[in-house]
C-alpha cells in the first residue's frame, strides 16, 4: 500500500513542479507548424494517421505492474476506416495479451481529438477524446479519456499532461526514410489514472503515460523497417528515438534515418542525429521464431549520453495486421556523467537473420591448390548494420574429422593464415559468422580440400639483401635485411616452421632455433610483392 501511495504522491508532485502557462488552448510553440487542439484531431487529407499511447501503471489492489499500449490507425480502405491494437502486459507475472480489431470510425473530429470506433459489424464503442469542463463545456487542455477493450482485456483511463508537447524536429515536420514525410509530436509526460481489466480482474491503476501522434505518408506496414523507443528518464528528460533501416540493411547517417528528439525541460527541446546504437542481445520469439534485438546501447559523444535499454519480454509480439514486437523497457546509464534510470517502450519492425556467407577465395578449380601468401576471403551476403558480425576461421586436414580454429573474433572478411606448425597436405576451410551474443549464426565450408602451395621464389637476386648469422647456427640466429617485409622460417619442402615475423629495414631480428632438428632451412621474405629466400644450416649442440 505504501508503494501505491508513493506513486500517487509522486504524480501529484510532478504535476505541481511544472508551470501551467503552456497548458492552454490554442497552443503553438515557436517555430512549430502544429497548433493545439486542431492538430490533435483527424487530418483527412493525409494518407495515414495514428494516435498511439503507452503507459506504465500499478494496480492499486494487486500491486501488479502493468504495461499498456493502444493505437488507433486511420487508414481508409474500401472495407474499413482503420484498425485498433491493444496490448496489456502484466509485468509482475509476465503474462502478455494482444488484440487487433478492424474498425469503422463513425466519429472522427478534425479540430480536436475525438474518436469513436466500432467493429465492422457494430458492437460497443471504443474512444479517445479530449475531456471537457462539466460546467462550461470548454475543452480541458491536454487532458484525455481513452477507453478500449478486446481480447487482451479493457482500459478506461484518464490522461493529464504534466509536460508540454515535444515537437519533433522543432517544426513538427520531417522526412522519414527514402521518400516519406510525417508530421510528428509526442506528449512525453502524462499522469494516468483509471482502471484496467486483465485476466478477469478489474482494478484501479495509477501511473505515467506517453502519447505519440503522427500523420503523413510514413507507413509502418510498407515503409522501411525501424526500431523506435520512448524513454522517460529519472532526471526529467525524455527521448523519442528512431533508427530506420534502408533496404540494403544500412542506417544512413542523416536525419531521415537517425532521429533523437529530446525533451530536456519545459523550455528546451532538440532533435539530433549525432548518436550511435549498438545491439548486445538478440532473441527469437517463441511463436513466430522471428528474431529481434533485445538490448540497445545508446551513446552520443557530443551530448555525453551512455544508456543501456533492455526490453522486458522477448515475446510481446503483435501478429495482426503485421508482425512486430512492442514491449516495455528499462533504462540505466549516465547523461553528462550523472546516473539515470528510466522506463520506456520499444516498437520493433526490424527483424534479424542469421548471417549468410559465401567464399570468395579459395574457390574450386581444376588445380585445387592454395597459395598460402593469399588471404582466405569470404563475403557477407545479407549485411545488416543493426547486426554486426564477427567471424571465426577453422581449418581441417584432409582425412581428419575435426576442425582446428586458427582465428577468432575477426571483423574483416579476409585472413592470411599462418600455417606454421601444420603439416603439408590438403585442407578444408570453414568460416563461422555470428552476432555479438551468438544468437545469430551462420557457417560455410569450402566445397573441397585445397593443397597448400608454398610461396614461389620470384626474386632470387634479392637474397643478397638479407644476412643470417651465425650460419651454421646452434641456438639462435639473427636475421637482418636491407628491406621491410614479413618473414617465415620454413623447411626446404615449403612447410612453415615458425609464425610469421616482421622484418624492419636494417634491424636485427633474433630467432630461437634451439628446438629445431639439425638440417637445412630457409628464411623466406615477402616485400613489396616480391619473394626471396636464403638457406641456413642448423647443427647439433
């Protein structure tokens, strides 16, 4: 009970902290193209429009924490006016329910928000409207009633803004993706009261909500896939965050694809593109087996932001009218060196695939040999900037059953294999590509084994540039060269004996040869595309 009282007290205190000068109609911020309440209403000339809310609330009887998302889409077709999505998640038990209903909108006001909807064949109304003073009939600025019901349960909630609207991109108009535009604002601080019904239990709730309003040509069902986040932070700041993916899997570094609208305080907001998002975790959903990112590391050097965003459930997936993940998140990290926490929501339309790769070299030929001086290389056929891939390289000698790992954690798609210690013979190559957490993984193997082809001597006259002493040697040799390159210690059959070592012009490189058997060996040098070698002799102690 104390927890619930504290939630109520906190909401009241937050409301009282903010001056109410902005909380009037009509309202239009400087430089904004938007006017309230008019732009809270329906824009019938726009291709698509939606009214979106999420909320974190606490049940005053059960003490359970609930996460709620509800959206009205206005998307006119021959059969329907749009659709409604309602999600309710009991964060305490982990139970999640979602439901989509296709709608007719018999009431859709244009000068303020007033939506009344019915299902295709009638039924009880759902609605979202601006509240009015019961005495004067005047609109109560930025106060709303939202009522929705369906398969997940029901919400009957009152919203009361304690922060002014966040006008995205300052003007409220921006281009999104390759050809789309949108008018856009968020209401990032809403006190929420009322009741919900979930799993047959109806109880009063108290909490904090968020409203997003968009209208224009940007269509989540047909446009580029994206990851969107609302962040409500303990320092009073709120972030509206987008990463939109182009069709080639990139996130172009401009304001059409990278959007961070920031509510800083009542008088300050900004929209930037100077940030990075990394994804430490991915997960497959249980029902559809779609893979989404499940954690995001948001950083900005110029603004000194370092936040980790973590989704609560990998299975809060909406299936109709298209599949996407919509769930609550927790946030922790620092802003300008100060620790912050927070809550939010993620809306994820971008799904991830296992890496698909193919070898570029070696490739099958009539002469299946492999020049060991050349890199083993491959290509990633489905690149995705949201899913950077690391690679491990493995080799297996013909006739053996097990591969041996020769490189791990590669970020380049090529590697020069130093085969020191491996016997001369034919080898298979295998590359394993994987996401940072190993959830996404792909494997390729060469189509045949390849015989190692030792480096050919291309410039025998250059051997005079190199000095090996003593020669013969017992325990140590010193190698120096009037050149810069890389060297190998090999036997006369072309088998590498020691790892590649660098040679720098006129610097002596000491090599321990005490463990080698007596016999004749080569020091082979590659420099500026040329290869030369010089013999030396190991004698017994």
